[in-house]
C-alpha cells in the first residue's frame, strides 16, 4: 500500500497481524479523558469502534502516520512497518466488507425463499433489497441481489 492510500477519514481498528497474533498493552489515561474515550467508544455515532481498544488503535495509527512524515532517526523503518500495517488493515477491511455483503445477500435469499410470505411482506423485502443496493456493496453482492430481484420480484 502506498503512503497515498492512508486516509485520515478511515478507521484503523484491526487487532492482529497477518498470522493472527496480538499483544496486550496497558495504557494509563487521566480520568476525564478515560471517561470521554469510553463514552465515544460506546456511542452509536461511531459503530466502527466496538471497544475502547478499537479507538486507541485507531488513534495510534493516525499519530503514527503523522510522525512518519517527519524527517529523522528511524523514519524509514517506521514508515515501512506503517505501510505494511496499513496494507493488512485495508485487506482486512475489504474481507470484512465482502463477508458483510455476503451475509446480507444470504439473509435476503433466505427471506425470499420463504414461500409463506404475503405479498405485502414480499413488497417490503423488495424495498429492503433496493435500499441495500443503494449502499456500499461489493460488485459480487450487487450481482446476487439483482439476481434475487429478477427471480422473485
């Protein structure tokens, strides 16, 4: 992944390396800051943060990016590691995106196959599928949803 693929708007919450390894770290915060972080991580405004740990990892990545732009000792080694980490995070994000899309298609398929649905329920299901198609889905999932629409509606 090139440096230009880093995005300040992205959430970087992946907790493992390519082999699934992880290391725990303990961090101390002032009480007020800790309360604010807990509230933010629990907020439905940011569903990307499933925990305080997700928030802290995300904050570290963004600071790491900022520091890696500085000239100085260990910059190249740090930048190489940072790029590798971003590449892993992007791969995990894409895999999760595809898995979520496949799960959505599976749910819609199961609902459509249920022959005991009323015309009204099928109309609602059709609207739900059309709404899902307006979202950000992998092309393979979009194709499957269009197939469902053609087959059942």
